[in-house]
C-alpha cells in the first residue's frame, strides 16, 4: 500500500510538471510571434494612429490573436467555469434559494471588478493630471508675448490631454492585466488541488489531459493579451511564470492536505464562491478590454467573428475529457426489483 501511494505521488508530481512546462512553452510563444510581426510597434493606446494602420498585416495578425484569445476565454467562462461553480453549489443542500446562485456570484464578480477598476484608476490617475497642470501653469507664466503665449498654451494643453488619455488607457490596461492573471492563476491553483486529490493513477492522467488541453490555449491567450498591453519583458515573464506554476502550487497544497488527512469539503464552498467571482472578472476583461481592443487594432468585422468562433471551438475538446473524468468518478445508480436483479 505504501509503494502504491508513493507511485501515485510521483505520478502527480510528473503530471503537475507536464502542465507547468506546457503552459510556459505556450505562454512565451506569443513573444516569438511578436518579434516576427513586430507587434511592439503597434500603439494600442492612440486611436488616431490605429485607424491609419488598421489594414497592416501586423495589426490584422494581432487583432486575430486577441479575438482568438477572447473566444477561448468566453468558452472557458461559460462552458467550463460557470457550470463547474453551479455544480459545486448544487452539492450544498443548505443553500436553498430561488436565485440562480452561480450566475449571481459571477455577476457580483463582474460588478466588483468594474467598481474596483474605477476606484484604482481614480487613485492612480489624478496624480498624473496634477503634474501636467502644474507644467501648463509654468509654461504659460514664462511666455512674454500674449499671442505667442496663447498659442503655446493651447499646444501644451492639447499635448497634455493626449498624454493624459494615453496614461489613463495604460493604467486601465495594467489593472485589467493584473485581474486576468490573478483570476486565471487562482483557477489553475484549484485545478492543481483537484489533481493532487486523485487517488487512482487513471484519474491523475485523465485530469492532467483535461487540464493541459485548455491550459496551453489559455496560456497562449494570456501571452497575447500581455503583449498587446505593452508590458515589459520582466512583467511578461513574471505573469506567465505565476500563471504556469499555479497548478504546481495547487498540487503541493493538495498533497500536504492529503497527507494530513484534511477534509477538503470544508473549504469547498468558499472556493466555489471565489471561482464564481473569478469567472465574472474574466467576463469583464473579455468584453471591456480584449474584444474592443481587437476591433480597434485592425481587421474587419468578419475576421473578428471568425477568430472568436475559432477560439471558442479550440477550447471545446477539453470539455470532453473533463466530462469523461467526472463520469469515471460517478457510480451509476442500480435499481433492483424484488428478485434482486438489476432492472
């Protein structure tokens, strides 16, 4: 029995390592594409510049990849996370309400993130505006001629407004990036936790297959989103590494809990609620950040829809493995008649 436990433990560690490596490879893949198509030269914060360059190949390619990622995340939220939360909440008999709880929690997450973004933006952005205003005053005081001074002031004010809008867009993009990476990493940790709680070898590898299939697609999508937000190479690397190693962290927690014989059902409800909030976070970022940005970067309406549909379709096969894995854990009920034979 001890050797079997050690064998399954080794398999769990290998499985977690496979998921981490796959996530890292596909997470850094967009960097190679960015160098090939020169995505770094695309200014996603200036609408005037983007309008002129919409038809360029690099803009169309980035737009396609953003929409592809958007489609993947839509499928992930509505076909994987939301049903998972709903099923998890249904298992708690004390939660008897007329409300569709999973959907309500998801929407709460959506509104919470929306409000939090505005609060963070309000506190981060005004400092920039105050600095600019003081510069305008200094420039206007230095002017000796009234006419020249008025003209200079107007030019500085226009420049200030452009810089201010650009800074606001960059701050919002940075905030949303943090939300996406945090929400996806949280879910990855839970998946790692589920993997480590498997007791059979077949369950470990089926869970690994299901997780890896959608993990690498999402990892690629996160990489594209980070590139479009023009984050530094250091921030890009940290984000991808955190997201990639999240399942390993979850697995480590799960292995420790298993060894301590901790009842995982005690933390199930809080995890389901946090999962629902994370779903709302991703929904918010997809519809307010990724899809609008993809439309403004380049490409046509047909290309946008096609890319989203492809992204959505690419994610769906992973759901098959999840369903197979869940059915393997369920024992079908057998009805018996008075003779004792199954009906």
